[in-house]
C-alpha cells in the first residue's frame, strides 16, 4: 500500500501516520512508535484516536502473544483483527462504568447514568 498522504493533517499527525505499516502482520508496537516518532505515549494515543475518529483513517490495533501494535487496515482480515481486539476492551470499559454507577448508588445515594444500554 502506498503511504497515505492526507490533506489537512498536522505535521505530527502525518509523522505518526508515516510510521504505521500496512497490515496487521506488520504492526508496530506503541513503544517503537513513540521512539520513531519522538513523541510521548499519551500523545501517540491521542493522535491515533484523532486519525481514526476525526480523520477517518483506517488504523487498526492488535494485541496478543505474537506481538501486536498499530497497522493500516488493508483488507477484511486486517479489519477483523482490529475489531476483534477492540470488543473485549470496550466490554471491560462498560463493566467498569457500571461498577461506578453501582458505587454511586450504594455509597453516595445517587443515581448516575454513565453508560448507555448495549
């Protein structure tokens, strides 16, 4: 896949995008990405979020015993890998939010609605 050059990206966004390889089998770890792009971990995560959510770029991530990291989604297999790794994290976040709702109710006597129903 040719490198993605996108109009309107900041220099940092383009620098991060330039470091992300195509395909899940070539994924780059966040640790390596921070070193190569010379940016801190939090900023890398914020930039990746913006590239996907605000800019609509096909960047996936994966985790696992074989490694993992960020990659450009090239095909359906890459997309399935990216989604497969997001769903458990999303479920864990919803469970944590529900636990906080229960804590608010039992400890503070108030009703919070932190999570929309699935």
